[in-house]
C-alpha cells in the first residue's frame, strides 16, 4: 500500500503527456516537408504542446515552439485572404490561441507590458468575428488572455481595470470546470494569485489574503508534501512542483506581515526556507538564490521586530550562500520577479463589458459561481484559517524568541568565559614572555660578565707577558752587559799579558 502510494506520488503523467505531444510535433515536422497538407495538423499540434507546457509553468521551454506556433497559425490565417467577416473561424481560433500563448509566456517571464501589447494586437480580429470567435476559444485560452490584460493594466498603474480583468478571469475559471482538472491546477493557482495582486494594489488587504490563501491551499494540494522528499522525484517533476513555491510563499509572508499577522508571516517565511533548503541540493543555483533571498527577507522581518540576533544569523547565512554561488542580489531579484505595491486607499471598479470579459462564451457557459459569492466564501475560509493558525504561530514564535534569548545568554556566557580564558591566556603568555625576557637578560648579563672576565684575563695575560718579556729583555741586556764587561776585562788582561810578554822579551 505504501509502495503504491509512493509510486503514485512520484508518477508524472504530465511529463508523459508532454513527451507524447512533443513527439507528435517532431513527427509532423518531418512530414510537412514532403506533404504540405500536414501544416494545419502541425499548427494544431504546436498549439496543444504550448498549452500543455504553459499549464505546467514551462515558460522558457515553451517560448521557441510558441513563436513557431504563431507563425504557422498566421500563415494559415493569411493564406485564405485578408481578415474579414468571411475569415475562417477555425483558422482565427488557432491564431488567437497561439498569440494568447505567446502573451502568457511574456507575462510568465515578467514582461507584462509586452504581454498586454500582444493581447491588444488581437483586437481587430475580435472586432471582425466577435462572439463567434470568442465562443470557439478554449476556457484556458480565455483565462490566459484576461490574466495577461490584468497583468498589463496592473503594471501600467490602472488598478481598477486590472481588478476588472481579474474578476472576469475568476468568473471564467469558475464556470469552466478547470478547477477540477488535474492538468490545469496551476491555472487556478495563477488566477487566485492574480486576484490577490490586484486586490493588494487596490488597497483591499482582507481580500488579498483570502485569494492568496486560496492559491496556497491549491498549490499545497498539488504538491501534496512531495517537496519534503525531493530525492523521490524526477528532475522535471521537482522543477515543476517547485516553480511557484518561492513567489507564492514570499507574497503570502510579505502580505501577512504587512497586515499585522507578523507571527503567521514569519512562520510562512520559515516554511519557505525549510522547503528551499530541502530541494537546493537537487536544483542548484536558482533555488539557492531564492533561498538567499528568503533568508534576506527573514532577516529584514526579524530586524523590524527588534530581534537583532536572529536577523544577523539569517543575514550571515544569506551572505554565505550568495558568496558560494558568486552572484549578486540583483540576480535574485530578477529571478524572483517584482513585488506588487500595496494600494494606500481602496479602489472601486466596474465589471468589464460582456465582450471584453468573454462572458457566456466559454465551453461551460454562464453557469459559474457569482464572483461576489466566491469572494465571500474565500474571505470566510481565510478568516477561519487565520483564527485557527494565529495561536500556533504565536506559540512557535514565542518559543523561538525564548530559544533565541537562551542562545543569546549562552553566547554571552561563552563570550565572557572566552574573554576570561583569553585574559588568563594573555596573562600567562605575558608572564611567560616576562620570564623568557628575564632569563634572556640574565643570560645576556652572565655572558657579558664572562666576556668582561675573559677580556680582563686576556689583558692580564698580555700585561704579564709584556712584563715577562720586559724582564727577559732586561735580563738579556744585563747578561749582554756582563758578557761585554767580561770581554773587555779579558781584553784588558790579555793586553796586560801581552804588555808583560813584550817587556820580558825586550829584557
């Protein structure tokens, strides 16, 4: 039973469907060169493949095929003459769908202005074919078109128009039945997030939290705890499950804290950090950059709450991660996307006209839930969630504060002990140095005394040698004088003897 559950949790039917669609496109590419009649089939296959990738937030991988899809659809549309009342609705539907896909990619890659311009380029075609064209569009295509327009209006600062488009997207989602479609789970998450962003800019914080909470519930149901066991997931499944994580949890944390739900906001931020830590080893630098950004946000939140020690620890971890991946904070912001500004005063708006909102033109008709009723239900669910989660979040944060206080005391005690040990060590080292210096001084003094004694001994030896030498010379001088005196005496005696002998001889 457990093995079967694990198999289902790791099974990726979305990826299998994508491979099948990509294989079909590849096969048709090979055929159209020799059989031009396959071009419409290829154009339809490209539309299906791009739509499938967009449902999984595969914006980057969908971009190349989306451009070809628009080109192929445009060629087929233009091949039957200029745009007019007799334009093929099938060709127009294919072309509009491909263009909406391209706009959705632009919006998904943080280019809302471009996405809005792409959607606006379809207006002449819609004016010509009207409801006949709009009724042929798939519900997801309608929702994407409305979402792109909402994002573009939000970026331009027209908050009222953005909310009107968001309401229309909510209504189309509700009546479409896509909320219960397993392949369109992210679409529902995206529409809830869009509504939350628009309400945030409109200065309606309670509605903002309600829609964002709905998006988070949907997303958590999709993930179903699988990000806590990333090793069980294929790289493609892990990337797809993790793609909305950072932006969704970041916005939830930001807006909870901004509306006074600080404990719940911090808890959400910490949950995000824990999930990012768990998957960072499998995904690499992009997730580590998100992790660094989340830690930086946490540091800011804690510092604003007067929890400087915890803030410093989070900031140090973020800095270490950034140094490890050798990127700048600007890259993190580019990857993470822009934050939506909060409106100061509540903004009101009127619903879109019937045609602009694609009302009663999607496959499910007009039987959806009234937006006001839907919003009231979401507000009630969010209020229940806030009431239920506040005490636990507060308890956890109080525990963290207490643990931080204990840790701070421990660190202070360790610091004092370390300083005491360092002081004792410095004193011991100083005593050792002094003893060494004293021994060296004594050795130097002894060596100096020995040298002085040696010099004195050598001087005395030289004096004694000089004295002996002087005595020897004096003795030699006396001996020489004595010998000279004896020689002179002998010469004198010999002279006398010689004189006597001469006298005797004369006698």
